[in-house]
C-alpha cells in the first residue's frame, strides 16, 4: 500500500498547500477530520484560515488512536502558526503549545476565554490579514517540514512552532516545553509510598569551596533554551536592574492569576540570570503537584503513617474563630488530600497534607497558611535537600530571634577572611548608603545562622530606614552574602513604593492587623518610627565576636552528601525529624534538576500577614531561649513578641 499524505481543511491555506504538494506526493483531501482516515495515511496536516482549537483537540485524539503523526497550521490574530509536529508516542502536543503560548501572553485571560469559546462555538472567523505573500511563505515552511519527515528525518517542529507575522512576514521558531499536566500527552505516575523512598547517593561538589554539584556553566544553555521565551516560554521576560548596587536580574513566571517575578542577585549578571531562572523553576514546582498524581484522599484518623499538622505548627484557636479567617481548624475526621513524603530520620514514607507540601500561593481552603518555606532546587536530589534544610534553619533562626527577642551576639562583619564580602560591605555603605549590622543567630543545632540589619546611614534621607534579612549555611560567609544580596537588592525597587504609601505603613505601626501581605512586613520596618522594636538587637552593650569566635570552622567534604549526613545526625540528636517531599516535575527533570519541600517538625515556619502567624504546637520557641542562655526560664506563649515580624 502506498503512503498517503492527508490534508484536512478548506480555505485558501489548505488549497495553496495542496497545490504545492500535489506534484510530489500522493494526496488525499478531506474538508473535515473524519475517521477512519484514508488507508495508507503516513501523516496528516490540519490546515485552517482561523484558530480552530476544537478541531485540534479532535486531531490529537485521532492521532493517538491510530498512531499517526500530524501537524497543524492556522492563522490567528495577525499571525500564522505552523506546528508543532506531533508524534502520538511522545509528550508535547498542540495543546501544550496552546497552553504555553496563552500563558506567555500579556492578555492571557482574554486568550483563554476566546479559546474556550471557540471550543464550544461552531462558527469561526477568518483572519483578514491573510495575503498571497503570507500564503507563499507559510506554504514553503510546510513544504520543508513535509520533505524532511517524508525522507525519515526529524522535523524542525518537534516540540517547536513557527510564528509568522502577517504584517511583516518575519518568521521565528519557538520551543514548546511539554506541559506536565497536559490532559492529552502527559503520563504522570500516581503518588505512592514506594516512589517516595529516598536513598541518599554521593553528590560530588563542582569545586572544593562549592556547595553545588552542577555548575552554572553546565546549566546555562539548557535553562535559556528550554525555559526563557517571550512567546512560549515558562518565563516570558527578563530584566537586568542596572541601578541596584549588585547584579540584579528578574525573570517573570506568568501564571493565570498574575505574574510572579523571581530575582537572582549576585555579583555577576550572567550568574544572577541563572539564579533567577532556577528560583522561578523552584517556584513553579512548589505551587501545586505537577510531577505525580495525588491519590490519597482520606481523614487523618484512618491513616496509619501521617504527619499531624500540630507537629509543624498551626494557627491558634482564636485565629480560627475569626469570622473572616481563610482557614479552618484541623479535624482528624475530615477528609483531605495527602501526598507521600519521606522521613530521613525514621527512614520510612509518611503522608503529608497536600496543602502543606505545596503552598498554592498561600490561598485558603485548607487548614493553615503555608509558603515556599523549605522549598529548594538542586542539580541532585541531595543538593536540593541540603539547601531546603538551610532555608528552614534560616527562617527558624530569624523567627526565634524575633518572637523571643533574643539579644544575639553581634559579629564584626570585617573579621571574615573573605575579600569579596569586605568589598560588598564597602559598596553598600558608599553607593547604597547603608551600614550592615550582623548577628550570630545560630540555634541549638550549631549550624551557622545569621540575622542582618541593613540600616540607612543618613536618617534624614528618603527611603527605607532599615531592612532585615537572614541566612543559614555551613559556610557563614555565604549566609551573610545571601542576606546582603537579599537586603540591598530590595532598596531601590521598593523605595518609591515606600514613599508613596508611607501613610499606610504608619497606620500599620499602630494597628498590626493591617499587615496583610508579604511586602507589608518589610515596609513597616522601613519606618524610622519602627526601629525601637529592634532595639533588643541594635542597642546591645556587648563586644562583637569575630567570625572565628562565632563560627568555629569545620572540615569541608568533597561530597555534598557527607555534609548532608552530618547535618541529619546533628538534628537526629536533637530529636528533630527531616521530612522531604519530592516536588520534581518533568519540566525540570529533563535537565537533571530536582526540587523538594523540606519540613522539620518543631521549627518555626515563615508566614506573611500578621493574622496568619503559626506558633501553636511549636514548643521550641519557648524552650530554646533558655537552653541557649538568653533567658533564665522557659517562655510562655503570651510573652512572645506581639508585633509583626520584619522579614521582608
């Protein structure tokens, strides 16, 4: 039986393509997609003079049922779209392309509504921009792809589309990253206890002083190629801020409910861009499950091995009782979604509430407010776990300091032996106009943690008066640098908003309940009038420690996994478990990346919005201050700092 190329569609585009292909190929034409397709069809083309998403969905079903490749070409909103070339046995399809293209657009909500309307409506409208010149160009693009595939070569439109401007005829090629949750081509596995098991493997560092197992050079080309594209990318824009004191790059992660900017801040713009994209990938993985299907829906009382929410801190009875509170108290008899995590200390799988494992941008309809606290991305699973633990420790140390008003030992920031850190401190003084106050926030685990206060040198000048930050790392210098980047990187972008809304922040000073969102925390303490709340740190009368005194050095391992095992042993001796939920999605695993959520029951979780504080069930905040010698007795819950925390 001879091979046949089937063309489906009616209109100027279908006629032009059929005319160009008929001298070289045996063609069959159908005005509409019907099954069965003509016998011997090698692949088929769906050609429309308009956007026909309903027809494309039908083509996907036919392609998969009969195992036949296909490609679509259509005209829409002043553009000609060619591709992708769809293979029914591979992920990546026309629906992935539509999803990526719609999400990357500024008018994504309108485009989505139009798409849904076209799926329901039989009436289609041809694009008025169609010209003979455009037809000729699109026909040539189609002819090139057909020739390649007919000869057994790979199409240039596998996981790609061409966009052709009807006005200028400019043509561009764009990568389509397969959608992990695509209803057509995705094959996500079901979540299971067996798949949650973690067996730590060696993870060699890229260099002696690094805590990463993949270099930025190794990742750079893959990140730019797969994720950054203004037309179809997971990130649709990047911006270098040339006014900040350090190299600040922001990439935009478009979501249906808005845009999520993620920043990379280092001393090099190229590294900052990579950091921003890695941060964005981490954010994307942590919002909701995209790497596995949640299958456990039950109540806590029916489960044999599940984490009790009280172990990780919940809201108080008074908070839950408020009529407008967005969360409901935990009910052991109420069914909810659970996902499998793994206890590294007990070495066994454990069920975790889905709302705790994925933070869903802090939305309600759950038992507690959860952020990206403990989420981390790495070049190996072990690297991701290591950095997830560091973030949990950083937030815990900061909140412990705030709630218990710990008079942390001040550290001389110039006492480190790191020249880059000294230059960074000089630059923030001379260029940004801020002094650095550094404090040793290491808790009972002994893992270096710091709290920083970046304070304006000229109190009469406009802008944020001070900014607080924190860091935790086996290398305390890295922790300090991270806190500096975080603090100084926010000064210029936020100063304008701060001055514009100063009256609102002054109201928050007297009414803590007005602190509702993340930015409110940092802005409130940008007020000079709020400084007195930090006098327990700023007005101490005690000598500074040096880095060597505050952070005894430890041997560096060439294997990051050995560092991780040492940390786990320290936490095990304190009866602190480490629970890991693997958030890795197909979008990042294609490049050997891993993403996790780390929970350490007992440690304080970062929350934003003063009404969403979570300390109920977390006794460490009451006992650790005494254990470290800051207080003579354990604290009581009503003795904790009543004001909103200053973490930005």
